[in-house]
C-alpha cells in the first residue's frame, strides 16, 4: 500500500503479510515501456524501497526482472535499473513495482510482479489481502503451487483460475473474493496491449495520454508524460489500452470519473540542486507557507476566506467542539491547533491520535467539527477516523496536501495546504503548512463566533503574513546548527523539552531526530520533567529546549536552570537577542521575535535542520530512513 509515511517495522509483523506502502506503475502505448517504468519507480521510491521489479509483454511472453534494493545505496531504483539488460525488454506494455513490506523478507522471490504458474499473467499490488490464508488453502486444494511468502500471490492464481477469455472479468471475479485493501495492475499474454487495474483503500490514478495510458500510485511517476488524470474511487476497476480507458464497478456497470489536471511544476518533483529532498523541502518552507496563505487573507487583513469550503459559515458559527485527528507529524500540528482554539477563541478543542480514535472516539455530535490533518490524505488510520467521525454525526474538515486524495474525497470539506509534493520521508514543509492552515482556520472560526475582535484579527493576519519572511530569516541563521550537529553526532540519546504552544514543537523535533538520524530522542513537556526524566540528566544526555519569549518563557527558563544545575548540556531554540538565555545555555539556535502563539512555525525550523545535519554527518539515508516509507496506508 502507499501514499504518506510510516514508522512500521518491516520485520516486526507476523500476523499479516503484505505490501503496505508500495509504488505501482503501468504503461500501455507505443513507446518502449522499460524506461517509463523505471523512471516512474524512481519517483515512487518514497513509497517503498526494499525491492523493485518490472515486467513487459512482448512476443507472446512476459519478460521480467526483480531484485531486492540495496538499503545502503542512496539511489536504489537507479541502481536496480543499471543492473538490467535493457535489450531484453523491447515491449510497449508493462507494469512495475517498488515494495515496502511489513513481513516477508524483501528478497527477489517476494518482490513484485507476481506471476501465474503458466507465466501468462502478471500482477503488481499495493495493499494487504487479509483473507489470503483462506484463499491460499482453497487454491492449493485446486492444485495451485505457491512460490512466495506474500499475501499478494493468491491474487494472481485467483485471476488465472477465473480467466475465461476476459481479463477484466477475471480480475473483478477475483476481487469479489478478496478481503483487504488493494491497488493492482494486471497484464496477460492472452490480451497484449491491455492493463487491468483495480482499487480499494489504496491510491491509484490513471494517466491519460495520446495513444498511450498509464496507471500509477501517485502523479510524480507520470507527470513527465501527462497532466491529465483520473483518480480511481474505492471499488473501481479500470481497463486500459493505448486508445481507451473504461472504468467499471463490480458487476460491470460503466462509470465516469472526473479528469483532473495536475498543476504542479515538474521540477518540484526533483531535488532542484539540493543534496536531499528533505533539505530542499526545509528551504521551501517560506514559499510553501506563503502558498498556503495566498488568496486566503482578505485585503487589509479584513478576514479569512477559503473560497467554497463545503461547510457553511452558518454551520461553523454554531459548531461547539473541534477535534483534531491525525498521525505523527500531522498530529503535532493538531496539538498546536488545539491550544490555539482553546486559548485564542475559547473553543472546546482537543486532539486525538487517529490510530486510537476509531476504538475510543471522543463524544461527538452534529455540532462537532473533526479536523483530519494529513499530508498525503491516504493515511489509513486518519481515513478510518474520518469515517468514524462521520458515522457519529460530526462534520469533517480535511487539512491536506494532496489533491483529490482519499481523505479529501471522504471529508465534507478540505483546506489544501498547497505545499507541493513532499518527497522526503520526514515531513517538514507539510508540517509548516498544516500549521499555517490551522491558524487560518482558527482565526476564521474566532471571527465567525465573535471571539476575535477586528483589531485582533488584523493583528493575527498581519503577523501570519509576515511568517514567510521570518521563516526565511530563520533559515539564514543555520551555520551554528551544522556545528552543533558535528559536536553531538555521537550522542546516543536526546531530551526535547517545550511547553504550551511549543510542547508540540519539542515532540516534533524529537521525532525528526530519531527518524532520520536513528538517535533516540524523547519529546517531553518541560513541566513534566521533574516528575521523572530529570533522573536521566547528566552531561551525556543533552537537552534541546524550545524557549522563545512568551507566557511560558519564565517557566522554561526555570526548567533549563534545573538541568544546568545537574550538569546537563542544553541547546535552546530561543528568540534572537535573548541575552539571558545565551548566558544560561550551551548553544542558542535563534529564531526571530514572533508571538508565542505563532512561534511553532519558526521554532521547528532549527530542529528540522539539526536533525538533518546530524543525519548527514552520521551518514544516514536522509530521504529514505530505514524501516520507513512515506505513506502509511495500513493500520
Ligand atoms: C514524520 C512523518 C509522519 C507523518 C504521518 C502522517 O516525519 O512524516 O509522522 O506525519 O505518517 O502522515 P500524513 O500526514 O500523510 O497523514
């Protein structure tokens, strides 16, 4: 499965197997397909990178190659591509896959595509087949032999078994028997020049070309060739030839799906001169925040507009409770949102982990607004929480980066963050833009409810519109961060402390450090430190404190003093020109003066850069940290 990011451990799971976050691509047309597949897989590498494979239909045969990918090489698919004998592949229809497995060794056998025993059918899959064991038993009894440890293999045997001269019908028949999630692409020597695809709970798009068509998990894989796409809905089947696309539902009923035009720049999907996507994305933050704000702040700071939101102002005015729901970094954005709504507009606001929400939902009713925050719009826990919230009668507003993603389609309304594609597995610009969108939402709600007076609204909006410039200034003061990264590169553990609005910043900073540098880091509320973690403090356990000026500043200073009194080392994100902090701590990471409420937008930047530089000096794979993928489309 694919599309957002994950902390799933590849080897940890034994209850289920599957390809949870993978990238799939397929092409049918007149060009040689191999370079198209390999180029697409390179752009989909962020969805999974433990193994890859391609197969091509030619001369009545399926020619294929697959391989585990090197976990140490930075250019995984590229390296795989360089090992292929391109002359072997001259067909013009094919499918390719890059895998991220939670179970089952990432070896050549388990890599996709998977094949029928007669070699006439091939399939790529992103998802989990939950009833695969039952199906496997059933197929084995009927003489099918299994070669891999994957759940996916049942699909290709089922399709083979059900084939009666129509690949689309065989695929539909197979998927009828399947429980779980899937985005698949299937080809067969019986029907050269055709790809059949299907989707349920895993992203899949169709790219529309002239005399050629594509399937892909995500648009960067095909944008080089076409900007016109259909987003398949759950339960859709698609049959593609070079000249025709037909989309049907189970039972064969034809449906039409809207044609969307991809608007982002092709260069945005590339590194643009930076050594890593993550660094590029950190540096894109001023622009990305400006894009989130663009067109939404009325002239003279006269208010906020989201255009036609899909939830009316009248409803928002009456809304009594807001619950943010999200995972990982997006959850941290929700934490900031919760405080902003409580503190600035006095609204009943809370934040929930999406993975818990489904099992322990908060009290919701028709006056509740659930704000689902997600970069990818495909995170399964968040999606399931959206469904649960709707069942409970709440309205759902998505704050999302990916156009027409599943969460946006299932929500009542969406505020797009307009951050552009985020390729680095560690989320950076998506976080900043989620915060910006949440502040806009808060200001708008506050005004609708009469909780923010015009003068305050003007002040907030003016300050928010200054953030891109201030973020740029923050980025210019990074020399010291690199030095700190060098100095602390060999630490084995770090404590991140913050309070109030920057409680979440501390958590986010710790998450960034651990996910890309593999240094253990613990985010903690600074006020809670004396209730336990202070026992750990000594010179080998450095603290990263987040203490810009504001209401919580004196409290943070006291907490820092407690650490210094115990010989702890303190690095501190603080307001520039704060001499008192400078005298107290070991290193200051300065940010421009800004109101405490909006300070998370700036305070996170030095922490992103610190994590980045530590990871670089430690020789870590920054954009593709081990065991992670960009999308977590499995529970
Ligand atoms: C961390 C990170 C993740 C994601 C999380 C949710 O750097 O990127 O924690 O924030 O997996 O993903 P989305 O926002 O796509 O729902």
